C-alpha cells in the first residue's frame, strides 16, 4: 500500500482547523485504512477505546524532549481529555539506539504496566532521568517506587523477556509512520491521522484537540 505523506508546517494543518501559526511539523490529514489501531497493549493504553480522538505517543524514557512532554502535558491531558472520555491515549515504546539505557527502561516500564504500576514507574523514570542516565541504574530507580512484592513481579517479567515482543511491535509500528524522532504523537480522529514530531505544549495541544473534537 503506497501512502504518500504530505509534510507541511504545523501552522498549515492547524490553520486548516482554525488555529494560529505554530512551529513544528506534521503530516497532513491522511485517510485511515480500516478501523481500529493495531497491536495496542491494553496495559499501556488509557481512557475509552470509543473516545473520538486517539493519541499514540511514541516515546523514549531517556529522551529529554519526552521528559519535557510528560512533565508539561501528561497530567492535564489525563484530567481533561483521557479521564473525560474524549481521548484514548496509547503509550508506544520507541527506544532510540543512541540512548544506552532506554531499552532497559522500556522493559521495566512495560513490566510495571502489566502489574498495574505503569503510572508510578513512568513518573519515576522521567523525573529521575538524569540520575539513571548517568549511573545506568534503571532497576534501582524502579525499585525505589515499588514495594518488594511488586518489584519481584516486575523483575520476573523483565528477566523472562516476556514483554519484549510488545516493545518490538511498537518500534515496528513507529517505523511505518515513520517516527524519526521522539516524542512523535499520532492523532487519529474521524478517519484521519495527523502525525506530529516534537514537543507540543499543553495550551497548543488543547487547542488542537478541541478543534479535532469540533470537526464534523
């Protein structure tokens, strides 16, 4: 299937839905083929599957820009859109080869997700990014926020590499977009997709989501 992506400035795409001039780049709206988003790990997806907007966020725990996106947008996005049934949020692991410990961090975060502790581990990894990046002690960072029983469960999953295929599926999905940097967010709404590369601050994200939600 040949799908040409017409790369334009974000101002062009957002301007088409009534927003002002911004910086960044996004693929113009592209018709989706079929329904649903493939290969979604439900342990790393939040909100209602029937929400009018789906956001896939391709992220690397060792990426400073991903940390910035998490710190500036995650909580208000969850409070105002995900928990309100307006956005279905999917975390996608996309560890970059230039980051020595990002794959390890993804493995622990994925394991934490499967024992119901994704949010606390995600926060610990991003908030302490500089520390574990310098020391390589991803395990210690995770252990500091999990009790002994939960850490044992997570470590068992990491050691068994049970969840590694799920991380690989995320990477393969990202390569098809293609994801060339992290974070990359792919918005799905009313049969169209809008991939955006880079950090979008919450005020701009709010405007974009509100305009998508208003589209007929």
